[in-house]
C-alpha cells in the first residue's frame, strides 16, 4: 500500500507543470521558459531510459532527455522565484539547445 502511494506521489510530481514566478525574470525570459515548457510537457515518457517520446512539433527525444528537460525547467522556475535571472537563463538555454538539436527541419 505504501509503495502505491509513493508511486502515485512521484508521478504527480514528475508530471506537474512548471509554475512561472514573475519576481526575478523579465518578459523575454518568461516567454522562453513558456515556449520550452510547451514542448517539454507534451513529452509523455512511459518508462525511463531509451524509450522514445515525441513532442507536439514532431521532435523525438529519449525518456531520459525528457525528464532532464523537466528538471531544468523546474530549476529555471525556482531561479526566477529567487530573483536569479542568470541561473534561470542558463537552465532554459540548455533546454532550448537540446530542443533545437532535435527539431525536425
């Protein structure tokens, strides 16, 4: 029973969308965060590792890359909340670079 509850909680936390904190990031940074978040939240990995997942724009990623990008977007959102715009920008830039390298022409 405890295991089922823990798994349910983990799934809720992993699937939770990024919240946007306006305190430390300007409009351009928030727009970049939201744009990346749209792609990343469309990825639905069934299992971690080498499973392939597809974004709304047709981009293909591994489930591991999907989870990493979600973590980076959460990191960026927390940095905005702290007022650390530079850290937020670095995290979003890393995600955008990975998305860009997988975007279909």
